C-alpha cells in the first residue's frame, strides 16, 4: 500500500554534533567513504543524486556486512549515493541515535535502519520523518511498528519457531535440557526469536527444562564465554538455542572443548555461507536462512521511488525464511546444505 505526497526540499539549520556523536566520528567517516563519493554529483545533468543513509547495528557482524554491500550495490545500480554508518556494537543505541542525527544534517532523502533497541532510537526517527525523510526499518522492527514508514525484515517469531520445532524434533523422546543464548536486552529481534523458539520447542519461559541462559549481544566471543560459564554449572545439556550464527559458532567452540558435541543439538538463525558450511560440517544441526540482500535491495528501491515520485511504502514485508539442514525431520520443510550454499550470503 502506498501513500502520496509532494516531495519538498528541506531547509534546516545545521546543528553541532556533540556528545555521543563525537564517539562515532571515525565510524561515520569510514562508512561514508566506503560507499560513496560526492553526494552532490548527479548524472551529468546537474540533478543531485538521491542520497540514502544506512544505519546498521555493527560494522563487523557478517549479516550487516552483507547488508551494507548489498545496499551499496543497489544504490550504485539506481544512480544513488549511500552513506553507511553503524553503532560500535550490538546494543549501541546512543551510537545509532548519533548516526541518524548525522544523516538528518546531511540532507538524505531516506534512512534505512536496523534498530538495536526497539524504542531507544524513536526520537531521532521521529525527527527525521518530521523533516520529510523516509525512514525504513530493516531486519528489526521498531515498537511501535508504525514509528517508521515501513519495515522489510525476517519474520523473527517464525524464524525462532522453525529453529525450536527442529531442535525439539531431533531430541525425539529425550527430555529436553536446554541452554539459551539470546541477543541484546530490549531488542525486538532478540525477544521475537526467543519467544518463537520456545513456542516451536513446546515449553514456557519458566520451564525447568531451561537449564541456563545468557545475553550475548549477538557476539561470538561473548557467546563462547557465556557458554563456558553455563557449562561450569551443568553439563547435563542436550539442546542449545542461539540467536544467530556468530553466537552458535561461539557456543559450538565451548561445547567442543568440553567434548559434548555429540550429545548437544545446536540450532541457529542466519543462513550465511559460513553458517551453512558449519551445518554441513556438523558444528550445528540446522540454521534458519534469512535474506539481508532482499532487505537492502527493497529498502534502497523504496527510497529512490520516494525521492522520484513521493510514493511511500508502508507496513511490514516478510523477506523470507528457509530451514537448512542435512538431517531433515518429519513434518518440517527444509533444504539441504547444497541448496543453502547456492543461496547463502556473506
């Protein structure tokens, strides 16, 4: 569904960047330099390029590296300019706010953002929209969802549910003894995947089957440390939930160091090429593939369309999920790793 309005050039004072913004200066400049050239150069006819801002949670997670590259490629294909910024870590809400403020000051036509916190960046988003900038959430929804113009993302509840249903099916008749490695507190993605997993796994959040849990900020090293700490309390474990593949990789390393690989089924979400290869190698049993390139492509196309015609996208668009495993279970549609390696990202 589209809404129409007349696109007007904005005139607003440039505000000094201060506070948290100063902490991100290096990141902001690097992101802009990596993806763009002269913002004011057009196609040779004097028409300024459409300028698009991308704000990801981090610059290092392979998912966001892939998204950034896809957005840069899509912008180039559409004759647009991309300015790619990021927080310093997953959960760096202050850094994302600073990035949005910087993009407002740079007169972008649209901002694509993967919010680290569902509510923490709403003030900056509201200001961007007040000044006529199209704002689209990628990967992670805001709360409320209509705080942005549109969202292109994985249905994270569904992704979690697929992981949970698969891991529980692999356990068969064994009583579940589960460890859970979540993402970032306050993140919609973290909560939705967690809730979806429990639904698919068939237990409540207060179930005694959950032997331990930890937040990891989606980071491999933090996940490995968290899993090591959890295994010091108990090795009576047969299943592990992980929010993403970096976390699954850290969990797998800690489990292998304890000699527990054969007794523990690890599930995860992402579908990056490294993750699919890890499934093939038996490091984890399955991954739920998501599609960051689709998110970036659709986001860039929407901003270009808005800049040219004033048409705005709206609502939530599910960009898809697919279960990848070489050990299929009855009742769950899946693809093998050969299929996954032909379609993976990163």
